[in-house]
C-alpha cells in the first residue's frame, strides 16, 4: 500500500505540473513571441504600404494588431491558424479575406485558455463593441454585431465569405473544452 500511495502522489504531482504548464507556462513562450511580433508589425505600420509590402505576411509572421477595448485585448495576430502559428498569438485564417479587401470576411482564431489566453473573455463582447485591426495597409474598425456558440463540427460555416467587409473571431467554448466554438461577428464601420 505504501508504494501505491507514493505512486499516486508522484502521478498527482506530474499531472499538476502538466496542467500548470498548459495554463501558465505556455504563456511564457507566447509572451516572448508577441514582443518580437509587435516590433515587426509596428515597424510595418510606421512604414506603411509600399513597393516592398507583401500582399500577406509569411505563415507565422505578424499580420495585424487586434484591439478590443471592451475586454482589454491588445495582441498581435499572426498569419495562419496551425498549431505553431497559434502558439504565437491569434491567427488569421489564410483562406479568408484581408481587412483591406472591399468584400469578404476576415477570420481570426485564438486560444481561450492556453498560450497567453488572448480570447479568455471573448464571451463578454457585446453588440456595438469596437474591434480594431491595425495593419501596414491602414486601420480597420469593426463593430460587433453578435456573439453566439455553435458545435465544433459546424464551425466552418462561420468562415463563409460575405458580400460586405466583415470580421469573425473564433475560439473554443466553454473554457477548458473544445466541444463548441464561441463566435463573434462584426461589420466594418471605418477604414
């Protein structure tokens, strides 16, 4: 019984350490990446569009600064939504529109509980809340129109393109689960 008790304590300590790493340790990696990305995107914004400005950044590169004042979000968005890209911050879905396009939906995904949890409070966004995307091609201001939850397997439909310029933010729901997707939709109001 003594060895079984020791084994249980070791297993519990390992599990607690792993959960601690997932919830807080992954944020250290993301925080370092965000600092580098912020320098990159702020430099691009200061230079503005020019002959050397790529149409879209390389995968994992700085794409935009996302600001949602109502929930204190100010984070750099990267190009791409694969696991490596999302470790750096929220990611722009490559197959969706860019903010500077005249039509289409810009899609951005982000973690809710790990990797600095940029979308931790995304459920608190309300219709009328301001959402900003700052890019090398300008600042694009959106107004949230609705927040809703759908099953994870049906989340692809929210990325369908639109005739007018729109934005969609996606994350897992509820916190600490990937069973559903929390969706925030917004319309472009100023660029």
